[in-house]
C-alpha cells in the first residue's frame, strides 16, 4: 500500500510538472525550433514529405495529412482544455463577476481590433487580396504568455496573472468565434446536428455520478468527427465539449470536475498536442523563399508587437476613465505594458488562423502562408523578449498602496 501511495504521488508530481506554465512554454519552443531548423536544412524535403503523409478513412472525411491531423485533431485537445477553463472562469472564476471581469474583457476586445486594423492598414494598399488574413495577429497563445510571466514575473502581483489569464481566455473565445464564422466556407447541417447530439450526450455522461472514461472518449471522438465533417473547424468541437463539464463541485466531490478533468487532460495537451502542432506548423522554409519581408509578414509582425500593446493599454485607459470599471487590486496601468506585449505572443492560434487564411484552397499566392508564419514567429519572439525585459523592470519598481487608483488601499498583496 505504501509503495502504491508513493507511486501515485510521483505520478501526480510528474503530471503537475508537465502541466505547468513553464514546462508548456519550453516544450512548445523546443518543438518549434526543431521544426524550423529541419525545414531549412538540406533535409527539408523529408520534413514536408512527412507532413504530407495521409491516412484515415476517406468515407468519414478523415483521410487527412499528418499536418491536418495536427491542426484539426491534436489541437482539438488543446481547445477542450480551453473550453474547460472558460467554463470554470465563467461559473466560479474571474469571469463570474462582470465588474471584476469587465476590464480584461474590454482589453481582449481592444487587443483584437487594433492588431487587425494595423494589419489591414499595412496590407490593404499593397496586397489587398491578402486582407483575408486580418485575424492572424489577433490571437494570443495562453501557454506561451503564461510561461513567460511565470519565469520573468517573479515578485509581481498574483492579480497580474489572473488579469492576463482572463484576457487570454476571452481572446481565445473570440478567436474561436472568428474561426467558426469567418473561416467556415460551407456547413453540412446534418453532420453538424449529429456532432451537437454527441456533444449533448457527452454532457450527460460527464455529469453522471461516476465518470466512465471508456464512454466519454469515444463519444468525444464521434462529436469531433461529425463537426469536422460538417465543415466547421473541428477545434470548435473541443470547446463545446469542454463547456459541458460541470464547474461546481457535486455532492461528495471535493472539487469541481472542470478542475479534476482539466488536470488530467492538460498534460496531454501540454506535452503532446501543442508540441506536435507546433512541430507541424512552425516549420517554415525560408531558404529559397525569395523576399521574406513582405506586406503580409510585416503586417502580422506589427499587429502582434505594436497593435496588441496599443489595443490593450488604450482600451484599459479609456474604460477605467469613462466607466465605473477599475483594474484589480495591486495592478496599475504601467503593469499592462509588459502584459500587452505578452498578448502579442500569437503562435499556436495565430499559426492555425494563418493556415486557414492562406490555405491552398483560398486561391491566394503560395508565398502568403509562409510569409504570415514568418511574421508570427518573429513577432511572437520579439514580443516575448520585450515582455520579459519589461516584467523584470516592473518587478523592481517601488509599488504604491493604491496601484489601481480606486481610492481604496490595495488588499491583495500576494506575488507570483
């Protein structure tokens, strides 16, 4: 019994380490670097040939390439985790109280609108056909942003992490809405209805007194398969499934199932789904590409590095000035400069939107997708480095007793 207890504790510690913000960021970065190096090495053809391998039943519309399995299949696991986190935040977390959630929600909206305008202003006059990619610089990578904050934000208020988490979660929700609407060309209503039925069945099963994983997994796969076949991007199925998980503790349970299920699925997302997606998407071959600096790459870069910061900070400044909404305790407007930069780490969702925007079926130039990915990679790296530097600068400054200037001394003094 004692050996079993030790083994379970070791497994729990390993799961917690894999699911941590820092580990997730390291694995993502490692996978992206490996892909980028391989895609620009003398063996780059082998990389692209590997991603072009197809398998799966054609009768079920699932004869996909490895790259498509990564973006449509593995990424759905990540979006399931996002859905679970959203449900927890809406029911029992920071999004439950509109007053406390109002500022980061507004910041997320501004952090999407301004980068899109920056992209459009650069690309619109030079390559108007590439305006289809306007949503590419609007997304924030939760895993990367929180990883940078965890490493370089030591000593800063815990409320800053909650603010960034709330902003990034809302940002992802808006990104999912964009994917489901803007980048869905046609919808098979019958297939979509079947997918929603299986989502509902999953919702019933996940609320039963006893969770039966052997039932939940096949039902979730069926829901994903039907949504994929409907023409709606399959990651939407992951979010919908995550939303069905109960966010309040049931009788006899110490914690809500959003927490217990999230803890079990997050390591799979962090250690498997996201790194493999990064490996499949970040391998941009720039050797022989010609001009890397194109309107699309410049527009994406500027949207992430400049547009995000302006969008977040300007929105917060306006909202806190003309409405009763205020920043949380211990956070001031100057804290949002590094946070705004961290939201410019697009990566995962941005790469997905770039692939949807400039897919071969779009009829646009074949150079647009790699150019967009170059802008994402360089922009995300720049935003991460600048954000890290400013986090350390912010952590060293002397803080006042009323950082959010609401006239009430800050009560929450916890630090990261």
